[in-house]
C-alpha cells in the first residue's frame, strides 16, 4: 500500500511542477517579449517590445499614449528574473526613467515599478501566460 501512496505522491508532485512551469518565463537569447499593460495606478497603458540578448541583456522600446510617446529601453535581468531597464526618449525630448521589476516565475504575473513613461512612480502588474510571447524562444 505504501508503494502505491509513494507513486501517487510522486505523480502529484510532477503534475504540480509541470503546471507551475506553464507560466514560467525562460529568458533565452533572441526571445522577444511583447505585451501590453493596461492603464492602472495613474500609469497609462504601456506597449512593451523587449528583446533578450546575450547574458540576459535587454533592449527594446516601451510606448504609451497610443504610441505617441516612445522610449528606448536597455538593461539586464538576473537569473531569478529580476530586471532593470533605463528609459531614454527616442526623440530626445522628455524625461528619462527606469523600470525595475520581476519577470514571472510560477506566479503568473510580471510586476514592474515604473518611473517615467508617463507614470507617476507607480507599480504595474501584467497577467502573464506563454501566449504573451512567441514559442520556441
């Protein structure tokens, strides 16, 4: 009886592990992260397009106000998915800013603290699934 119980426990643990990995984000070189964060906490809706480079270097753009304002972003993510981005307005006009956050692990949410990009120093949460990014990256 105990061997059946051990098999059941092992199978349950495997299923929990597989279910958790369904929302995990793999930061592999060449992966393109594109998504939209809705207006929240005084922050406008943000459109994100970020590419993962070698050694988890990040580069891309974040746009807001229906793409009227666009900033280049550059930064890095660590192995745990914590990231830092610096924002620089593309047209050279406007304020610079930063984004510090956490890519989703198994919790299903990307969280970011945005300063700039039209945000009055607010936090942004984005529900995450693997449909937010193309597969194979």
